[in-house]
C-alpha cells in the first residue's frame, strides 16, 4: 500500500516537477502547503480517478506487449541512503537473479493531451521525464518504462534511460528544498496558487482596525507593479473576450474548431429547470397543505434552456467557461 504519511515527509516523484517549475497544475508552494497541512481539500477529478482505475490494466497490457514479468507494486519505497527520497512505483521488473531491472509507470492520456506525447522517449512531457529520473534515482535502477495509453489500439511504451549528470542536479536541488521547506521552518516564495490563498487566510484570519502603515520602498515598487498588472489584465481580458466572440462567430452553428495547437468547442448544455425560490418561499409560508405545496412548486418551476458552453484547449492552457 502507498504510505501517504511517508510521502508527506519526503520528496516524491510527483513533487519534482512543481519544484522545478515544469508542472502545469502545481507549483512549489502547493508542494509545501500539502506537506504542512495547509492545502485546500483535494478532490480528484474524474480523469484522475479513471486513470487510477486503469493503471493495473495498462500494466497487464505492458506485460503482454513486452513479455517482461512486471509485478504490480503500488508501494512507497525510500532510497537506501537518502531517507528523504521516496517513490511509489506502479510496477517493477526483476531480473532472474532477483535484482531490480526496471520500473514501469502506467499513464492514461486523454485525447486533448495527446499532442504532448510524441513517438519516442524524447517527446514525453518534461515533468514526466523528471518523475522517471526520480524513480530511477530512488530505486537505484537504470531504466524506467512508461506504458501510456494515448488513444491508440495498444499502450505506447517509452523507455527513459537514467541520466546520472541530470540526476545529480535534480537531487541537489530537491535535497536543499527538503532541508529548507520540509524539515526546516522556511516558507517558499508565495505564488498565485489557490493553496497560497488558503494559507494566507489561515495565517492571518484577523486584523486590527485601523492599522494602516506606509509601504516600504520595496513594497511600493510591488504595489506599482500590481497596479500595472491589473491594467494589463484588464486589456488582455477585453482582447480575449473580443477574440472569443470572433471565434464563436466563425463557429456559428457548428460544434467547434480544431487546429494543430488544440481545440475550441462551443457546445450547448442540456436543458434543465429553474425555480423562482423567492416567490415559491412566500407561497409556502402561507400554505400548509402538501398537495397545494406541490402545486405551488410546479407553478414556480420553469424550464431552463441549456446554453452553449465554451471549451478551449491548447498546448499551454485548458479553459472552460460559460457563455
């Protein structure tokens, strides 16, 4: 079984990408917040749950395709000499003499992420490659296979080779990060993540009133930069709104547009119902009869037509918005 408490104390493969700033969904502050109990409650997405559900099946397919005796692992292991390094491999392949030959990582890649995965090991996402290097460094083996179901008939098998020089750089940086931010009492530079907002609310829930002070020189520069950023954000938002409308006009009564960089869809949601709660509440306050109450409920429940909902995915962003 995966040891979540051990993972919280150590640096794991999924922490490396955020620490190096190459993870699209988490940053170094998110890692720190999770390890110190400051992160917002984590709710896995449907994609994450499905990926977890299919991992063993993908490993079985890897075993059939490669003929390698991959054993399902799903455990948490520490490095024999660096106890702050941990890894939770999906599967392991042992040589006949019992020595670890390689590890296996199972990935489910959804259709809108396929463009990030090429045909060979040099074309996997950088964050994934860092994960595999960390696995090899922790488990002390020279190869790690990725079995990735990328929408093809069979999973693609990518073999990541151990890179000793890169490994030394990664380990040195992560060891310092662990010493300062996990074992030590330092806080990493704050970012714009949701967990940063959660931590700020936890750390400073109250304030005195009145208690204004003059900004320092450095703070004044930051405030000026913030003011300029707000102006730029407003201009960028206006430009995005205009471009969205132009793209929707081009889509017209079609479903969307696809181009080499991603997709832009503008689909209609299902019709539903909308209740006038204020009027219904007034009626129910003066009516105790259940049959009449049901009549009132039907009276104030109106069909709610679905609206078209935009979804835009590219190599850099994934945006869903109502329009």
